[in-house]
C-alpha cells in the first residue's frame, strides 16, 4: 500500500468511527485478526473489545473529534487527536453530569491491505475523568 492509501484508511477511521460513531465501520476497517494492544481492563484485545470501547462513548452527545496531526511511515500511521462530548447518560457508573469533557490522545494504526491489523492508544483519561467531576485520591 502507498502512504496515500494508508492515510485514506486512517482518515476514514477518523470520520466513520470517532466523528460519526458508526460502529458498522469497525467490521469494514479492521481485519478479522486485529490486535488491540491498548484494550481496557475487562475488554478483549480484538474487534469485539474495540467495539465495546466505542460503545462506551455512546452516553456522550455533541461529539466532536479532530485529528490534529497524522504522521505516516511504512505501514503505520500515528494520529494525535482531540475528542469532546457532553455527558448525557451513565458512563462507567457515573451518573450524567451534563458537562462537556475533552480528551486528548495519540493512536498508532498498522494498516495492511487496506485493513487495520494493530492499534496502540495513549490518552489522558485522568484529565477526562476530572472534567466529569471524578477526583482521584
């Protein structure tokens, strides 16, 4: 695949999954043997676990996702992103707050033959939870 082909898959990932919350795009974009290296506790490191993580964001409305930077080398693309949404329904046992929270992160996708085969994610969950009023400590 060319770098432009890899970027096209990453742009579609941005748009379909995180901007539109289109869960059916997971089966289209992710390989059947996909490995999610950043699976949350209790979630499997595969497409189904990844789908569950996206579904966990459904309690948020007014979702806004921006891919800030995209860097591609070989079969990998790194995306620095910002995501925000308004907390309208129970999230991880937290009653709706009505607050808008923003989370930032970096995702690395490995793309082979037009499909995402591996993914690594780092995100600032502490700041996100604090914005929802959850205090640590």
